[in-house]
C-alpha cells in the first residue's frame, strides 16, 4: 500500500505541482489528492493537468469532524500544506499528529503568524531592511507557523531586491528543497513506526 499524501493549496499551486512531479512513480509515496479552499485557485487547473483528484471545501466543512474523518477513511496518511492560508482546525491536527507539514516563505520565527503569507511576508522582510530571508518547513500545530522546524534554507536579500525578485528566490529554494524534505520526513517516520511494530 502506498503512503498517501494530500496536498492543500490556496492559490497558484506551483509547489503542489512540484511535489506531485517529484512523487510521480515513487516507490512508496503517492500524492493522492489536491485540496483547496478557493474554487478559483489555479492549483485546480494544475491538478487536472496532473491527473490528480481534487476537492474544493468551504470553511464550515473544513472545521467539521467529518472532514478529517473523510480524509482518514480515504487512506490519507500525511497532509502537506503548500501555500495554504487557513488555520488548521484542532480535530485535523488530532487526526494527523506530526503528520501535517507546512512551508513558510521566511525564516521562522521571524515573519510568521496571522496575515503573514505570500507577498506580505516579502514586503515585510524588505521593509525591515533584512539582509537575508529563506524558507522554513515545519510541522503544523494549532497556531499559525509555530510547529517544530524540520528544515530551513537561506537566501540573501539585496538592496535592489523587490517583492517580485525576492519571491522568485524564495520559490527557487522551495522547489529545490520541499519535496526532498517531505520525502525524508515521511520515510523516516514510517520506518520508526514499522520498527516499533516489529519489537
Ligand atoms: C509559497 O511561497 C509558500 O511558501 C507560501 O505561499 C507560496 C505559494 O506559492 N506560503 C505561505 O505564505 C503560508 N504562510 P505556490 O502557490 O506557487 O506554491
């Protein structure tokens, strides 16, 4: 049985696509579904192109127990947030303890929290005159951008950088590292669980 990942994205979904391409034909991990809160999100077009089932959900549905139960019953093992903007409700975290991974486009704990997403993060980094920024891949808990950090990578912020040029550098770091960090984390956790079962 493959280990199934569901990817959540709210917008363009370029990271979702990169993850899906990374895991296509993978020997143990499969992207089984792409979900979004935004019916107009471009990630839905990408899901169709990639031939991956997609699902759009509304806020009430997302907050209901039936939502996490549904994912669990479909056999989803891990959730990866790739540009997903809503706070994850407690029951989903309880259903997937240490199994929800997020990517944030800054070096947490700086520039995280409510309202800090996408361009807003890069605007804040530039307006504070930071000389470096980067990406943080972390586990998800009940607060925005707060769970255990799995990985960080840095890039320089030049005085000539704009929001667009910084966003491009950050996306490059994300494409380079996100799939591998997700793969390593999932494989390691899976091996730990298997070795505990064998004992
Ligand atoms: C990515 O840069 C991701 O780190 C960021 O949104 C962008 C989505 O791009 N996530 C957040 O800001 C979460 N707080 P994409 O839709 O092209 O993958």
